[in-house]
């Protein structure tokens, strides 16, 4: 092996070690792996997208709901759910009605067909959640969620550059 090849391998290994501690990259990789696993499971359990599954789940547990309420529950973008609802209506999974208090909003409700597909997928997704929960003790889970809360607070803080500058000075 030439010196240039050895240097290349060493730089590659050093970069990999550095990235092992990159929280941004690690969380993104974990989220992508989780999403891929969920997509695989939902395909076999009802040919649902992740967003469709989450809408069905929210509606089964707490519906009828507005898109804004579901976005809040899911901690996601309102537009993502809004774009999903028409396709779910076409499939017969949900219906919408104009809100009684605010006519600009719509309440989304589960249909019997939506309930049936939810029930089918729910068993698989429940097993997934249980298997993950079994991988952590209650203390581990509390610590993990606390760390995620701290990470979210950091990335949602518009003043973080100021905080970094202040701590450096």
C-alpha cells in the first residue's frame, strides 16, 4: 500500500471517528433508519405512508381533530398533513366537516374503512413500540427523552449564536 493510500485510509477513519460524536448527523441517521423501518412495516401492514399512519393513529385515539391539532400532536408541519388528507379521503379513510366555531377550519374524522386499516396496522406498530420500549429501562427512557428535550430546545432557540459568543467571552 502506498503512503497516499494509507493517508487516505487514515483521514477516512479519523473523519468517521469525529462523526460518531456529531449529534446532528447521528440524530438524522437514527431518524432515517426509524423512518425506513416504519415504511417497511406500514407497507406490509396496510400500504400506508408514515403520515397516513400518524393521521389514522391520532384520529383513532383523539379524533375528530383539525389539521392544526394533528400537526401539534405529531410535532410536524401543518402542510404535510394538509397534503395527505385529500388522498386519505379518496381512499375512504377519513372525512372532513367544516368547523362549527371557526368555518375556516375543518375537522377530520376516521371512517369505518379508516378504522379497519388503522386496526390492521396498529398491531404491527404497537409491537414495534413495545420492542423498542423493551430495549430501555424506565430510567434510560427518562434520560433519553430529557436529552432529546435539551437538543430540541437548542435547535429551536433563535438566540443560540448569541449564547455561544457570550460563553466564549
